[in-house]
C-alpha cells in the first residue's frame, strides 16, 4: 500500500467523509484501492451489499475482475465466487456490477437504480460517467445494514482528470482550499505508487498528445490546450457562483423542441442573471405555446422581449403569439463586417461575458453537468484566418463531439441577442 492509498483509507474509515475522490492521473493505484477496500468491507461486514459501477457494464466486469483476482491472490483470499451479477462472498456479502451508461431517451433520470439499496459503493473511471448517475447513487448508499454496523455510507470515486462535474464538484474547490465535508479529494500520481513497473512512467512520458500526457502523467486538470476555444474552462465553472449586476433588461429565450430536436428549453434573464425556467423533452406545438405563454405572464416579459429558435416552429408560434422574435437559419449579423452571422455574433458575446465573470446561471445540478459539456463547444472556426469573419464551429460538429444536440448552449446564445441589441421593436424575423 502506498502513502496516498493510506490517506484514502483514513477517509474511507472515518465518520465524516462520504464522497471520496481518489486519483487524478494514471498509475496511482486507483483500481487496487477500490478492489481492496470492497474486499475488506465485504469480508469484515457480513451480509452487506456494495456496488462497483462504470460507464459500460462489459468494461466494468472485465476491468474490475482482473484487478480483483490480483488483490485476492495477494491477500490469499478465496472466500468468494464470481457470478453474472458480480461477486458473492461466502459470508453473505456481495458486490454488484452496475451499468452507469446514460440512456437519454429510455432512462434519463437513472430510475433503474430507484429501488436499489446498498451499504456503499465505488464509481470507477468517473470521468466517463454522467453526473446524474453520481447524484442518484448518493441516495442509494447507506440503506443496507449501515445502522446495524454503525457505519456511515461511503462512495469511493476514482478517475483521471476530466473537465466535467468532477472538476466543479471536487477539484476546483480542493484547489481553492474550500472543499467541504463530506467531500474529499486525494490526488495520486504514478510517481506516488512505488509498486508500478519500472518502465511505466517512461511509457507515460512517451505519450505524444500533450493534453493526454498532461492528464495521465502529471494529473493536470487544466489540460485543455485547444487554442480555438473561446472560453477559459475555469471561467465556465464560475458562471454558477458569479453575481450578475442588477438590471431591468429582461427577456426570454426559448429553444423549441418538436420532431428532430432533443429538448424544449427556455430561460428568463434579468441582465446577465439567467434562470433556466423550462427544460423538458420534445413537446407538441400546443404544449409549447402554453408553456411559453405562462412563462411570459409569470415573469411579466413582453412579446417583443421574447425570442425563439425553432427550425420552422417559430412561424407557427408567431401566428399565435404575435410579436415574438423568431430565429431561423443564417442571417446577417448586426456587425456584418466582423461576424459571419447573428448567431456567431451572439456566441462571441456569450464567450465574452463568461470570460469576464459577468454571467450568472441559476439551474439544477443536472443542468450544470450539461452546460459543462456544451459551453466548451464555443470554438472559433476561423482562428487561422485573420481576414475571415468570426464564426463558431457548426452545430453538426458540436453534435459529433458530444453525441447530442447542444440545446442549452443554443438558448444561451439566443439570450445574448438582448445584449448586442437591447431593445426589440415590433415583429422581427432573424435568420439564425
């Protein structure tokens, strides 16, 4: 056991910390720690129930069992059986393999875990796992024999650096020395692990891709080296804690979802303080119309202050809610000599207010996770063309990167129209 693993065990055995993040680089002994900890828990606490989960069930089984057998051989532990569901101990304890894959259509809320009861568990390769899985599993531990054994629920999380919910929930507050109980983080690098093969670190040093080498060898969470990115990632994470200046400049922006779109999302803004007010799966036209009317009435926002992008649905809405601003596909920018389209102009404005720490977003934790995926998609498409107009990468390219539609990003881009042209006058049609 190396020194960093000993530190992790101190947190795993205390009565204070529930969510323990360990790792942050390759070779730090993450898998050994996870297997050994679950092995000890299952052995010393008969009839308890634990889980180990990963983004893919096949990877979970294969990767865990290789290390599990090594740990068991090291400790000469044989009182267990491998089953299709996981690992059974002779004393009645078990470790269940969980598939943490995110299924946005059939199970976006991870309801398949709703009836599960565990003593504790382990999320492996957490950088690949959706935030909602972590959020739901927090409520599934501490529910099986914890009171009988007088132990608090524990969730071990192991990972390599990833700019997602792990960054904002663990690493950023840890670096700023404000990470609070019951959370904790133990950074562990390959150089901390005295049991590694002698050539392992040299292999990591030979990785050609700089960002990958920075992540896996040096545990660098700020590994992003994309010079085309419009936003600093730490500035993106600050949008949830910034305090926007008070403003009477109010508005609503809506990304409408019917066939072919992922979600119906609408936000209400007071200056650069933006609340995500509607976030639901695709709906029929009448439901969208009613929801948008209700939001406008509740927030006392006028029709000329309401903007909607709908791939054709805007025309439908305009006939029922006359005076709203309809966005459609590629139109002239307000500064046409600088920007390729109005969307690009709004996108660059969004990046500006993010980097200046002027933007404040109020939303749920699950929405935060989506925004952390989508806002880095503000990427300059013409960085090597000094004479070309400013534009961001296409929506098709964004979908390729995150494998879904960036609907929350779309609605925030639209919300910026009210900051590049604050007053709406009459019915406007903007090709967007």
